[in-house]
C-alpha cells in the first residue's frame, strides 16, 4: 500500500501536474503574445456532454480568464493564467488547473481543441458582461 502511494506521488511529479490549494494565492501571469482573445471549441468534442455543447474561453491581456460551457444551460467559471516553468496554466476559481497550449489559431485546453473566434456566443457574451459588471461593483465597494 505504501509503495502505491509513493509511486502515485512520483507519477504526479513526473507528469508535471500543477496543484493549487488556494485560488487567491495564485499569482496571475499576463497572457503571452497571441493568447488573449476569444476561443471556442472546434466542433463536437468527446469531453463535452453533447455534440451540441459549446465551450468558450476568454483570455485577457492581463491574464484573467473566463471559461464558459453551454448546452442546456450556461456554466461559467472565472480564472487566471499561471506560469510555472515554461508552461502556462489556467487556474479556475473552482481550483481546476489546465495547461493551455497554443499553436497559431488553435488552442489545446482541458483535453479539447479550440479555435480563435471574433465573437462569443450570445449566451457567453451575456455571462461575461454580467461577470465583468459584478467584478466592477465588487471593487467599487
């Protein structure tokens, strides 16, 4: 049993997994050139609940992120970019940590493939605006 625990710990270290225990302790990194903007899942993705489901990721120049998933409803999670060694991660407020890899206008994130888009879906745009307004109001208080 002890050997299994040691082996699993070693496996995690070797796989390069980044663990975050406290979201507020994560130091936000600015987006590398070409990463900021709107990204949307490229067609059906096996990681999504349905072929009709859409995943969007917003990345700001400052390193703020907004993960928006929609199918029968819209689920959003804010986050921030974190750089560890030479790898960029998105750390969500829910403490999910996903590597972010960009190749031109293609993004690999959360086991899915995204393409750069000019606009968000109306549902994600509305959620993004609502989140931005809430964030602005929280800072004003």
